[in-house]
C-alpha cells in the first residue's frame, strides 16, 4: 500500500474547505445584498502548523488569526516570507504586549485601559502603528474577555488617542447559548456608536465557522473562521 502524499492531500483538503467557506460567504452576501469585497476572511490557524499557513497563502488567503502569543510569534517568524496580515484574536495579557506588537497587524482583543497603555508604549518603542479593535462582551460579562458595552466609548477614545495604536473598530464573539442574530445586532449598534465618534473605525470583527452568515447579515466586515477551514482542533497538550 502506498501512503497518500500528505502535503498534496492536505492541500486539496484545504482548497475544498476554502471553496466551501467562500460559497457560504457568497450565499450570505447574496441573501443580504452585500458584496464580497466588504468582507475580509481571516483563517484562524491556531493549533495548526506553519505548513498549513503556507498552503493557505498559496490558495490565496491573506489574513490569518492566532490566539496564543507564543505560538503566533513562532509562526509569524516561520512565515515571514509570506504576504500575510496577522490578526491577534485571543485575550491579550499585558506582559505579552511587547511580543504581540512585533508581529500583529490588528489586535482584536483590546478590553481594558491598562492594556491600551501597555500596547501603546511597546508600539512606540518598536516604531510600528498597530491596529486595534475594542472587544465587546455582548453578555455584559467582562470576566470572560471583552469590555462591557457601556465601557466601550471610553476605551475607543483611549485607543484613538494612544500613540502607536490605531482604533479600527470593534470585535465580539457571540456568547455561548445566545442567539447570534440578537448578539450581532447589538454589536452593530455598539459599532455604529463608535463610528459616530471615530469615523473610519469601521471594522466589525464577528462571525466564526458556525455563525458567519448571521454575522454577515448584521454588518460584519471581518470573519474569523477556523474549524470550517482547517478542521476540528485537537486540544493542545503541552
Ligand atoms: C478559535 C476562534 C475562532 C474560530 O472559531 P471556529 O469556530 O473554529 O471557526 C474565532 N474567534 C476567536 C476569538 C477564536 O478564539
């Protein structure tokens, strides 16, 4: 028996998954009168090897998302030759700010003012301008990451004024067990309020493998898709 060539097999697997996700995105766009160009698909590559990022880049993917600094930093270094935009989508620990601003183009999880200060200091130190999104806790439970909707305006203002950082918009995860239509409608309202004060901060990062159509219907601009593209993740064993 001859083993199938694993890289070739993986390449066609990823190509098929990408085509399927693109079809879902186009269907949702058609259903809601939006255009594909308004949307950025972020391939969430956490737990998957740099070889997969390379294949995805060959298939035309330009945006990748990671949620753990150590893993992301290693992959960013390994993939430095690829034309990729790096999204940090996890909770940001203040003591990781220095590492994250070195490779991240857009940080999705800004949820407290102490973090704004730390990121700003480190971005200025390395001379980069790093995009930031205010993460919103749509269930008003900030202990699981994200700022309460009521705290978003102050955080947005802090980001807009922070040297080295650029306020780009908002991000949220639909709370577990919630109706994504309701959750993303609330996020859209929060996003509108931010844009009123900060025109140009027009990113709405919402929608994952299971709820991307609902997110598109409620104005998402950035989709963070892992499982549907790369497969079911096996938990990290370290
Ligand atoms: C892992 C992750 C995703 C991707 O989720 P899937 O259901 O695998 O598509 C999106 N957003 C965040 C914040 C994540 O941590």
